[in-house]
C-alpha cells in the first residue's frame, strides 16, 4: 500500500478508537455507605446482610458498604465492612476523636448510625448523648460536606441488670427528632429512622438488647426505605395478602405437617415464615421458612400442645398480617422427663455460633421449681460464654442449671432466657446435639 494511503488508514483507525473511548460513559463510582454503631451494628450485625441483599434484589447494586472492621459470618454472601464496635459509647467515640480516622480510611457518602445504647445503659442524659452526636456529625461533615446521615431512634432494651433502661431509651428517642431538625442542613441532611416502634425485646432479642433473627429482619426493614430513597430507588410498601386456611395433618408423636392457601402480592411473594410456641402461653418463635404454602415440623415432644401461625413476605421485605392460629397436640409417647429443651441458632459464623433462645418447657402437670439441661459440644468446640444459667463443663458435656428467676415454671410454661456462645474450628459447621432436660 502507498505510504500516504497507509498513513490515512492508520489515522482513521486511531480516530475511530478515540471516538469510541470518548463516547463510552464512565462507570459512576459506587455510593459508599458506612454502618456505624456498637455491637447491634457489628458482632455480627446480620441485619446488614439482609439489607445488603435486599438492595441488590431491588436493583440498587452500585453501592459499597465501608468500614475498618471486617465482615462476620451470617450464612449469606454480602459486603460486610462496617464500623460496629462492640461496647462503644457515642460519648467516648466523640470525646476521644475515634471517628475521624475511620472516616479518613473509608470516605463514606452516607452514614447509617445506630448509637446510644451503651450510653443509655451507663445512665448518661439525652442532652449529653446528643451533644456527642453533634460532634460526630461535625466530624462527618469535615470529611464530606455533602454527607447524608441516617440516625436511628434506637431499639428498645430490657437487660436483666437495668430495669430503668427501657424508659431511658424512650426519653432519649423522644429527644432525637428535634435535635436532628436543628442540626440538619440542605447540603448534609439528617434523616431520623424509627427503629423503636414495633420492636419487641421479648421476641426480637435473645437477651433484651441484641437482636435475634426476627429482630435483624425488622432492623433491615426499617433502614431500607430511608437508605433506598437516598440511592434513588423506589420503595414497594404493599404487603402480601394474609395466608388463609392454615391446617395441620399427619400429626405424630414427633412431628406435624402444616399447609395453607398461598398469599398474593403486587410484585411477588418470596416466602413464608412459620411461627410456633409450645403450649398456649409464652412467646412465639420462628421455627422455619418455606417458599411453598406448606411446612413440616419435626423433633417435637410427644403428648404436647403446639400453637402456630404463618406470615408471608415479599422481596421488599413487607410482611403480611398473621394467619389465623392453629393448635395441635402430638400423639402420646414415652417422656424422658418433666421438661424439654429446644435450641435455636441465633447466629453463626465460620468460627463460632450463638444459641439463643434455649426454650425450656415444663411438660408435666405440676409446677417445677428448677431444671437442668445437658448437651454435648462437638469435638474441638468450646463454650465461650453463657447467660441466665449456672453452667459447668466436663470434657465436651455441658450442664446448665436454672437460676432463681427462671427455674419456676407452671405446667405448659416456658422460659427463653438461657443461651450461650461457643467457638469452633474454622470451617467446622457442626452444632451441639443431645439436649436433655430434667427436674429434681
């Protein structure tokens, strides 16, 4: 090819390449979101996993959860970076200038803040805590003048060693909206997110403070509308219809089948939660989920009354009302004692797990005044903590005895206050087995 022709061909090729590069829009940087708080946000803070995956499902995928703390296991894949520092006080965080280095390392665009639980527990006044909040907001805006800030009215709390904490939380939460309105700006708005309403310390926590699976779902549901609004998403607020026609069948001494008429939803039902309790009183516990309108319960106690209901959920996290309740009694069998112990896995990760609640039920016809639960830890597992029981270990055998406030149970009554935490070798997914309950 002549040299001039070859030169024109080369220029045309380069021009086409340049035109292509210029006309291709750059990918927008992900929105960086910092979950900031105490052990309710971390340790392991599995509401973050639920929220992350709901955002992904909703198409809000160009996001990055940020923080200097690594993720903890919640059984699902998610972006787990966070600033959930167990035991931290908002006042200490502000007074000791702990936040600026975290901001400098992560550069968030949005901060989701659930703080103040430990301050309330320490009997600090709302004014003192909110003064610390003001300092933290100033530090956020120094890092990013356009910072968007979500501030939670914190979860209710009812720890065993603080009868006054519940009312302190109410007083603190009542003061937050006025503080936020006075501190908010057009460039850096503060949005208050109500995490208090509808949260029940008896059914949504394992210890009166820290959320269980049901509590984590509620926390995620409360954060989602406010956060998705900042991200430009639309919010589905229509709940599925209530499941109807709940019935039982195939009742045996150890199990029963439940079925119901499927719910409908404007977008689509993603699954059902099955909630049951032993006897006709006490708290309902989430015993399982199903993507179809049926569920089989196993591992039940012979000759025992159970009560259950079902709710439906959609992809946006909306929940239906409870179905009508159904009761059934398992057929007779040989009882191993006057009480039963049923373990619920609250959370687990690669190197450990939390069992909470452990439901102890009096299955006899007379009141009991104490109980003893024994179980076996798998090889390599070790007990790292327990609460609301006197616990001893012998090898891998664990013995837990009731304490004064939870030993007396009327016939059919239950207590859910006992729980424990254990460590295990990384990658070992085994859980304890062989739970037995006896009375004197």
